[in-house]
């Protein structure tokens, strides 16, 4: 799936981007089965989420809207990444549809 020439990342690519952000902010390279709340404190985890979302929005030119904060979500890092990927995939699909609609609108003569 793509928006123009921008290809949607696989889950593995998305996860690697997230882990890179974790490492950039904390200096840690945790395993994905690490308990998420063990990564820094709540503020650090919030900073990780915000920075990761900012990077994804910039790279893929879409807005990622989180319904609730993920900085204190129970579960593993993989679970947090899974939730973020689900949200990202939904927003990516919306942008694909919007892109197709805009392309179709340009073909219409009024």
C-alpha cells in the first residue's frame, strides 16, 4: 500500500524505527519482550512516543492521533509498537483513500 511514491512500512520496519527512537532517547537497546513501564520513567516514555510519532508524521506526511496516552500502558514494548502500528496503518489507509479521491477529482471537469 502506498501514498503516491511513499510505501507503507512493514511491522518489522516500524518496530525498528521505534526501537531506534528508544535507543536515541534512553541509550538502551531493549528487547521487544521487555515490559514497557521498565523503560525509563513516565516522562521518558512519553518523550519516546511523542518523538516517534513526530518522526512518522514527518516521514509519511500524515497525522497520527492517539486516543489515550501510551506512556503508562501495561505490557511489552512489542504491545506498544503493535498499538501504534494499528493506529498508523489506519491513518495510512485513510490517506491512501484521500489520495485516490483527490486524484479522481482532478480528472473531473466541472
